C-alpha cells in the first residue's frame, strides 16, 4: 500500500534495466497466468540485495502538461538492522534532473538516505537539506521517490497487485530491448489508478510501469516510468549512501521545497 501512497504523493506534486539480450535461449514455455507472473516478480524482487539503474518518468495524454519529467540514476541497497522510517526497505542515492510542468530547463537534485539521515542537495541553489526526519525531503524529494522503481527492494513488492480486483495478461512487449510479460492490474484500493506492468521474461524483474488515470473531467492520461541499465546485486559500501556536501554549498535542516 505504501507504494501506492508514494505514487499519489508524486502526482500531487505535479513533477514528477534493461538486461541486454546476449543471445540466451528463451525458455521452452512461459507462464500464461498473470497471478503466477506476479508471484514470480514478487519473489524475484524479494531476492535482490542491491541495484543500480536509470529511470525515466513522465506523463502522457492529458497528464503530459500536468506532470513533469524526471530522469535519474539510482543506487539502492536493502536495509538491514536499521529502522525503516519510510517503509520502503531501502537506502538510496538518486541523482535526478527534474523538469517541472511548463519549465524549459531541468533542476538538478540529489536525494538520499543512509538509513539514518535523509537529505536533498539542490545543486542549482547550492543548498543542502539534511535531517533524521524524512520530512526534510520536502515535496520535491517525495516526487523523486515516486519516480523510483521502489519494487526492486520493497519488503512487500507486489502485495497490492496480488490483492488486486483484476489481473490480466495482455501479451508480450519488448521494452528497452527486454522481452517482457505485459500484465494489467486493477487495484482493490478505491481511487487507485489502474496499472500495466512489464516484467522481464528472463528473471521477472519489472522494467516499466504505466499508470492509467481518468481525470475528474473524464479526460485520460498516463504516468509512465521505465528502468534501464539495471545492474543486480552490485557491490556497494556504506559510504555510497552518505551525504557528500559539495564545496560552497549551504547546509540546513529545514525541509526542501
């Protein structure tokens, strides 16, 4: 449920891995039951310890002008032995370029947590926000969280989908060079958007998520996130997640905008 909450937060803000197919032979058969595919995706994500990937996030249709665009590089590892204040099961560093609706130039941000402190580095303003309270991330930081593929390291990655009102296998589609199962989900939560997921047929990790939304005036649009250059279980040390304050930047414990 918390993954859906992060999605809503990122949309309210109004901003917002592919594996190379190296000649491996396809399995002789593929599952056709969408619930089985979701269970395999759930198990695949629960087995991950760390990931690095790039992600793009943007709106289409009626949401194109209302949702900005985020392009980011993500380094994340599963939390162990630390309190999980956000409930996302991971520490992370995200280097992001965010283009706000109506803006012509992107903002450069770095957001992250080492599992104890949270921070936002606003490179254009040369300002750093850091505190033990995740509220320091502000709306813009939560928007970046909404753009991440949080399922990779989430403690319950596909609980919401497995409990959905409807699950349907739409077919196959190649995303970022990866042959994927295309699974549509209608969630049980009232007001949640419907989603179409794209899971690698090789290892069942998610590559793309598309949320379909109907606005109050009946017009429709989507919010899409796509992962690429995914590396599974890279070796990462704790220093990878520590805040590094660039020279000349001002530091505060006040929340980011």
